[in-house]
C-alpha cells in the first residue's frame, strides 16, 4: 500500500499542470478542476435540463475538424531555438492526427456509447476540439542528457523541463438543436519521464502518445457506468516506444 501511495504521489508531482483556458472554453468561470480524479484536468457540464435531456438521448457523434485558432506561441526558449534551427511545428498535421485518434477510439471501442458519423444531424452530438499549446520535445537536448547519463529520478526531471514538450487541448460536446454546449473538458500533458524512450528523440512522439490517451479516455467517459473509476495517464513510463 505504501508503494502505491508513493507512486501516486510521484505521479501527481510529475504531471503537467493545467494551462490557462482559452476563449474556446465557454463558461470558464464555472470550470471544475478534477484534481486527478478524472482523465481530464478541467471539466464543465451543462445544468440546463433541456440540454442534458438532448445530450443524454443522442445516439451518434460527429467529430469536427480540430481548431488551431486558439494555439499559443511556443513558450520555451529551447523550443523557439529548435524551430529557428529548422524543426517544423507541424500544427496542421497534429490537428488532423488528433481528430483521427478520437475517431479511431470510437471505431475500435468494443461497445461504443455513440455511433461515429461523418456529418452532424438528428440525434447527433458534435465534438469540437482545439489545440491550445503545442511545444515539441527537444531531440538535441534529450540526446545531450542521455550522453550525460542523467538518472531517472524526480531530480532529473528538473533538467528535463528544459527539453520536454507539452500539448494542451480543449474540447466541447454540443447538441444538434441550438448548438448548445453539453460538456467541456481541457487537459495538458507533458513528456513522460523515462529511462530511455525513442519518443524522447522525436519532436512529437510524446504528443502523439498523449493524443491516443485522450481519445481512449474520452470514449471511455462517454460510456462510464456509475461508480466506475477512470484513471488519468501516468507521468512515468518504462515503455521504449
């Protein structure tokens, strides 16, 4: 039990902190911070009975193209330098990939709550997504850390802060009738702490992994039963890829 508590505490310390919500997220003042009890850091659910009724009655879901209108400029000096050296930020590709991952989660689900459709219509909810932060991992910086043989400890994570990337997204589910917001969420994920991982040397390797986690977690939330616990993703991984 002590080990489990220790792992949980370490994961909490290493997890990326929530970022400032953008104008994409409606009713920001009423957003709820989940404090690790749900896969997403911030959520909001409508209290309007009509919106809740329509949202709960829907049987289909349409995933809209991902918005980049709220994407912030890179915030780390290392990231800005990497981009000046020629690394591509690849916003358009990441937006396409995020939409594909969410669609794949419903397609591959053993028992999806919603049927994935190509166009919105009756009995359909629309999932709108926005990327608000996209800071690539620094392959050059991580290569230097590897050569220095920095140990995988909480202290080593301080050095990795300068080379790690992060990706933040926001999402909202809206009803077909009246385009009313039914549910909203936001999350920020940074590179996982690893001993050695191929993703450390790919600008968006960790971000792609986060997108798959977000998609799977969202799909699971749509069919969560009362009392079912959904875990947040870990900040540490022993996987090599």
